[in-house]
């Protein structure tokens, strides 16, 4: 039996969504819990971009001596970068893709296909670049640690927000603009003390 949901006009107008998937009762319950803590949105905590848009697949090679690794959606997930059948691109291709360079400490999020899978780029990672199916979240480290951001986004509270913002009909995707609706809890000393039962 379907459940009717009432939404405020301001909420509908703010997100420009009227589809029933966005207003699932489960999503509303989890969102109301986030309302009870101080949060900041992804764009206030990170530089947000995505990977390369032009096709460079004709340059793919399995030989790492040719250049550097090129990450695809299938390489993201399990919290760490996958290493099954990696592909590489020559250095001249890497150098032409400056906007999509991936740095140590970046949080990579799959935004097309298996949406919500993520990986934390290790501190000792070599030069990397990747496709536009990956969002590159570069934390402002004076505001948030990459590890905290990655763990939160992998949690049920991060994942419900990611999937709630997914759009599309044939091919679903998360657009970078909608990162402004994904909130991350910011726990101060008082809230941490309460969580640990400290008076």
C-alpha cells in the first residue's frame, strides 16, 4: 500500500524535484535526523570537480611504463582504489587533462552507473587522472579530513543523500550541481561529549 507524503512548497522549490523517489518516507526520516545536528554542504568543505569528458580510450594501454593510470567508474569502490585490469594513458594525455588531475587525499565518488561507490586516494598515490563518471572531492583540510569525509559518505547517512540526489531516466546520474544538497555533520566538542556520555 502506497504512503502519501506531504512536502512544503519551499522544499520542492529549493531542490526543484517533484518525483516520488525524492520524497520517500525513509529519506524524510533520515533527513530529519540530520536536521538535528550542525551540518555543512559538500561545496563548502571541498573543491568539487569531475574527471575528463573527451574520449581518450584509444590511448588506453595496460603498460604502466607508458604513462600514468586512468581511473574509470569500475575502478572506484570498496573504499580503496581497485587494481583489477587497470588502464594507463601516455604522459602527454595526462598533461592535457589538468582539470581532471587526481591528487592524494581526494575522495572519488562514482556518479554514473554504480552511483555512490567511493574510494579515498592514498597519501602516497602516484599521478592519476580519470573519467567524467567520477566526481573528485578535494577536501579543504583546514575544514575536514579526507578520511572523515570518505567514511561519512560511505555511511548510510551519506549514501541515502547521494542516492536521493540521483536523477535521470535511462542512465541515472548524480550531477555536480546537486552536491550542494549533500550535508556532512560537523561535530563540535560539546556534541562529541554528549555522544560519549560525558557530562
